């Protein structure tokens, strides 16, 4: 996974302190006579957002500091504290302190970078984690994150049988989100993620080497042993249509999986 994102071990909810302003991207120079002349440095909109996060535990503070050590200069993804939409950010430079800590509350300045995330609509509710893989049969959109999330041909991810092709990039932990309609069969047959599905909806399956959790209709419906993904994976055995398959790069939290499984099929 090369798309950096805000750590899931750390709450991204902010306290009451949020302020934002458009960053001045103009270049100016002063001629010998007359007013200063200006020109835009870029056509994109860069917004600086100052936030104070809610109080964190000692473990969450440690997780944030570990993440900061690895990503302090990186561009990363999280939900915009103002709009709630997925966006790309960077921690603002030029400050005497990269962030401030008072009474277990972190304050920092973020830069929301210009540009739209074409995959933003695939981010699960209550999450900011970008997908590792997108297979959207309805929109004919297929993408894989090798060095970044980029579009690929359908044949790179799906074979003639409709099975997913999972190469050497497949993660040791992750979360599947599968939309289906008119289903009457088994999801992920012959694997720890196997579960019976019927009608329409979204199934969410979180896995790692130790356990597999399966969610339908906002409920944990089954648990199984850990799952090591195969090189080829059948999604549905039985009747019905799978319209979308998403894979995320870690086993997401139970609350996120429950909420995501409440979303009806497209």
C-alpha cells in the first residue's frame, strides 16, 4: 500500500477548534514605480486548516507519533474536517513546532491540497482509508494500488470466469466490501470468508492472519480463522450479480465494518 493515510488507530474527530483559510498562492514583485505586480503560482486551491483533536489516550498519542515519524513529509488522505469529504493533505511546513500537545490534545496545521480524488466515492462510511483495489463492474472502473491507486484494464483484475486475480501484491490483512443484487448463494466459497448471501446489499469481510470477521446488515454474522488470500478468488457461487468489489489495506474496526455493511446495493 503506497497511498498514505491518517492512522486508523488514532481518532480523526476534531474538537470544537477548527479554522480554515485559502492559502495565498500568488507571487508578487515590486517594480521601481507603481503598485506591486502579482501572478498566481498555481491554478489549484490550497486551503490551510488548523485543528485541535479530541483528547487521546497514551496509546493513541504513541501511535500518532510513530505515524508522524514515517509520514511527516508525505501527502496523505483523510476526511476534510470541514466538508467530511475524502481529500489529500500535508502537514504544513514552516512552523516552529510541527504540532502542539496540551492535556492529551494535539493541535496542528494541515494543508488540503488541490485536486479531486476520483476514487473518493469508494471510501467506506466512517472511514478515510483509500481502497487498495477497485472492481466496479457497473461503472466499468478498475484500479489497483501498486505505487499509487491507478486505473487498470479489467483483464488485469478479473479472469474469464469472473474470478479476481490477486497477484504478489495481495495484503496479509485487509477488508473486502462487496455489493450484490438478486443474490442466492455463497460469498467467497471455500475460504474463511465464506458466507451465505441473499437479495441485495453489501457484505464486509475483515481479515488478517489470526481471524476473519463477516458483516451483513450492520451485524457480525460469522467469525472464522485467519485468511491468507489465494492467487485467484471466486467472489460468488450461485445466482445474482456482483456490482462492486473493494479491497482495503487493513482489517478495519468493527464499528466501520458494521456501518459499511448497512449500505444497500447500488
